[in-house]
């Protein structure tokens, strides 16, 4: 069961991933959530919105990270196109930094659901 669909992502969350590639990133976000919660997510009314919003934000993070990679798989640090140029802070674009951001998002949305609890 998918946590989010494109209609929810676009209208409720206000995301910007193109619909053509959305299902890929929604699946990746769902996989990250299942991995972190040990597959214990059963969406109930009490925390359904938190799980959905968390999945949306994780999908955005993963999509943005992947979008910054060039054909070589390396992160784009700067660009120049028709007079417009920009430089990115590459410290924020390492895989570790992305994983830390995802962990922070999970804590932000799921802190009060007991889904992050790994004890017995």
C-alpha cells in the first residue's frame, strides 16, 4: 500500500516532483520509512497525516539530491547557462548530509507516533 499518491503530494503537500517520475520517488520514500520503522507502519487515523507528510518531504529530498547529479553520478557544484550562474554548497549535498536530513524529517513528523521506537 502506497503512503502517498500524486494528487495528495501535489495538492496537499504542494510538491514539485513531475508526475511522470513521482511514483519512483514515492516508492523510495516509502522504502526509507519502512526501513527506519522496521516495517511497522500501518496507517491509522491517529497518525496518517504525519506519515504522509513525512513521505512527501523525503521524496522531495531524494528527488532534489538525485536531480543535482550529473551524468557521471557526481554532484553538480556550479552551473552557468545563458548568463545565469550559480554555485551550490556541496557540504549539504553529500550522501551523509542527505541521510541526516531524512532522519531529521522522520523525527520531526513521527516523534509522537512510536514508529521510531526500536525497543521491545
